[in-house]
């Protein structure tokens, strides 16, 4: 009789453990450490998705994220989102994203992000999206972006669930709006 109950509880604990483990993931290449690469689930039909993470440079010289690729996207770029004359804009970071020596650069909604473009199968919650980040000095590092939920009722999510083409980034999370225009 007891066995019936023991098994589900054990698997529940295991699932919980696995979830904890998989969200705290990180990757390393030389002096570069990639912390928790993640992406939001995309709505059906969406063609672009945003990717976020922390990049730490433990070395004594600056490095640079020069390219990003993924099987799931025809192309990928590093973008910077900013407010220009009250209008939210995004542009590719030319020359690569500099990661200064001894510093951490945060890619997050409202700031720097990886833009996956021409995605044929929208990212689904629970998936891991394989990608390769190439640094000028540290070289190539394979990472996996964990895909979270599309966002709860609060909508406190990020812009990757929205139609990026229109640059309609209604989520201002993480953006400093206090700057004079
Ligand atoms: Cu973008």
C-alpha cells in the first residue's frame, strides 16, 4: 500500500532537484564565465526571441563577444535597447560586446540582449536552446539557454514574447527611465 505513495513523492523531489539544478547553470571558456543563459517562451508565429545572461571576465584583459549562432535561428545578434527621444529603439552592437577585465556584463530585458532572428520553431517553456558564443580572446563556448514561461499574469516578463519587429517594447523592466532625454 505504502509504495503507491512513496514513488510519486520521490519523483516529485527528483523533479524539483532537477529544476533547481537546471536553472542555476553556467558555462566557462578561459577567463569568461557565462551565468544562467535564459530566454522567454515565444508566442506561436513569433520569429524573434531574446536571450539573456551574465558574462563575467575573470581575466586581466578586456574581451569581446563577437558572434552568436544557434541551430534554432537563421542568425543572432547582440542588441542594445535604449530610449531615444522617448522612443524605444534597438540596434545591433557594432564591433561586438565588450566585457571589461574583472567585470560582469548583464544581458537583460531593457538593455543588452541576444536577438535570435528568423526562428522557425518558437522557443517553448522547458526547452534548452543550444547556442555558440564566440569571444575574441576566450574563443567559442557552447551554451544552452533555458526557456522559461511566457510570463505570468503580471506580465513581468521580457520583450521576447512580443513582436520585436514593431519595436513595441512595452516592458520597461530594468530600464533606467530617470535619465533626461
Ligand atoms: Cu533586439
